[in-house]
C-alpha cells in the first residue's frame, strides 16, 4: 500500500482529492456562515445587502426608498398637467417583501437548487428590482378624479335621412381611461426614480350595429318611410320620407337592435 501511495500516478490523484475535500469543506463553512444571512452578491435595486441579516437588510432598503413615495409624477391629459405624489396615488414600497425575496436566494427548500444559486453568486450578482405596489383605495380615488373629467359614454346609433338615403349614423365615440396601462406606466416609473410626464392612455369605443341587423333595419326603414298622402275633410296632407324617418327610433337591447315609431311625434304632426 505504501508503494502505491508513493507512486507517481497516485500522488496527483491524491492531491486532487485533497483539493476537492478542501473546497467542499470551505464551501460548507461558507454556507453555514450565511445560514441566517443574505448571501454576498445579492442586490436590491442595485443596493448591496449581501452578508446582512434580514433585519439589517430591511433597514437598509427602508432607508434607500425613504422619500421615494414623496416624488411627484406629472400626469397629462391634453394641455392640462397635474403633479401627484406617488404616495397620494397609492404607490408603496415593501422593504420586507424585497428582503424576503433576496434572502430566498440560496435558501430554498431544494438543496441542489440552493447550492447552484450560491455558486452562481461567486461569478455574478443577483439583482432584485424594486417592486412597488399600489393600494387600491388611493388608486381608485385617484382614478375617479380623472374619470369624472375625461370619460364619456358612447352615443347610441340613430337612423337618419341623408342625401335622399336612409343611413344608420353612429353616435359619439365613448372615451375611457386605460387604467391597466396607466398603472403599468406609473409602476414602471416609480421603480427608477424621478419620473417623466405620463400621458393618460385612453380607450375609444363606439356602439355599432352588427352588419346583418343593419341590413334588416335599413330594409324595414325603407319600407316604412315611403311617402304617403292623407285626405282629411277635403284637404290633402303629404308626408315625405324624411319626415317619416325622423319618427323612427333605433332601439338597442344589449347587442340586439330593432326599429320602432315615435308615437308622440306622429301625434304632434
């Protein structure tokens, strides 16, 4: 055995095994030392919190984001601009959640995954971006103030007589705030510091008559609007198509449209 251990072939192998054992022991000690700490190389929004306990890291992140919710974002609609603090919009930063996410790197329930994460930290930093949240109550109040100024319902389509033809005319477009996109823009800006102007994104919609229903309604309207002459006590009264069309009402029940006559308009005639 002594001759084997002293052989030129086994000596390099023994040296390699010794090196592997030394690395494993060192790695185990490194993991043990950070059992209750965040691993070096983990950063939150660029802030290095490696080697800190959860409590220490929370204090560091709280100090970092302190005052961020006091920043003002400029909201623009048309030519009008207003400044709003992120805090008043409902934007908040949870240092606790960010630090918990940072601590989870290398501390998962899967030992193999944890070791892989720790090894990767030896080569590159693990960046965790700020993840602002928006409180519903403040957000809803913020949105309502703009909805009252901006939003309008879509107008109902009507049937009209134009250039000797009967047409279905769409009402004014409805305008609503794209709240999902606006929230995404605000969260995106609140991650990176002093914000730029954000233009309120809008949705536009119109109430349209389905093509098959429109064809039937126009056909019926043409039948109903043929000019007529009425004789009463020796006098003749003529009613042209334009007048009759003005009496027609386009009714809507959800996505179903129908045609009716305005009885009170006829009585007035």
